[in-house]
């Protein structure tokens, strides 16, 4: 085995695909999500396809003390985590005046607080061993404000900023930190966020296997930022040269639903 990787949000979408990719590449995968049925299915899939064992811990990371409980369970099972994939997260579509406030608070907990807490807990041991890495799943949403998904875009801006700063701090330690920034991707995220009728998801959506393979390769290469797809990379660069107010207006138009 090449090491042990902890993957959050592993029961579907990007997290599921990362679990398969790491298992195929001979890493010991510890998968975390709240849906134990899907985690068991993932475990059986890995066993069937690659003949290797995947371990899982069913945990709703939004709940108070859940990260501390997860860390304690991993200690009890003697898991020494070499790599961390902070993938757990979700979005919510709609005007800030109309969206569910409780869901937005849960979004901040999962997209920001849990990611930060797990990084804080697991990074010191990686540095001590002088090898390892953290892959934070951000988004092309990280690069600009997002009207009609104001909180989600803000959480992903945090993920990108945090990752870039941490990557700089880790220079020379043997530990890499990567922000994976996919654009619109067919993962089930759009259904969870009620984005199915948004213009953003009507065309140019990348399939999850393609996007995740690019992210996986970039992570293993120690890249700081990985943006799958030429169009996504181009747009992410262009917005830095445009007036912020104009960028915000463009994003608003893209977010609006088709009539």
C-alpha cells in the first residue's frame, strides 16, 4: 500500500470517484459519509473491481463534535492518515432572502469548518512524517461572487484562499496542498442544490469521471490548483482581469433559470 487516504463525502459523486481512483492506485481508503448503505456499496465495489479492502466510517459531519468523534474512531482503529481529501460539501440555489437559513449554516459548517478542522487535526502528523498531502475540493465558483448562490460561492472562495495559503506554508515540509476546482460537473450536486434548470447546468457539463481523474493526477503531481477543462481554466483566469461588478452580473445571468 502507498499510504492511507481519508475521503469525506465519499458516498457519491466526486468523493466516490476519488475513492475508486485511490483504491485502484493501491492506496488504503478510509471513506466517510453519513449514508452507510452507500458506503457499504462503495466498499463492495472496490473489493469487486480491485480486490482490495476499503474501510468506512458512517458519520454526519455537520453534527457538533462529529470531527472529534471521527478522529477518535480513527485512533481506535489505528489509522494513520497520510492523505486527506476534503470533499464533503453541498450548495443551495436561490435568492439569499428566500433560501433556508439553517441549511446555509450547515453548508458553512461542512464546506468550511469541517474542512479546516480535519486539516488542523491531520496535518501535523503528515509534517512529522515529512510526506503526505491534502486535496481540498473547491470549485470554479471560488474565483468570483455568485448571486443566487451567495453563501456557496463564498464558502468555495474560502477553500481556495485557505488552500493557497496552506500550500505556501507547507513548502519544504514534504506535504502538498491542492485545490481542486471543477466547473459544472454531473455529480448529483446540481439536484441537491436545485440547480437542474439553471443555465449553468444546461450545457458544457463535464462528466465526473473525467473531472476527477484530472484532479487525481494533479494532486499526485503536487499541483497547488487543478482546474479540469480548458474552458474552465480560461474563464477562471479571465475574471481576474474584469471589473468585479461586471463579473457578478455575468454570473447572475448564468445562474438564472431558463424560462
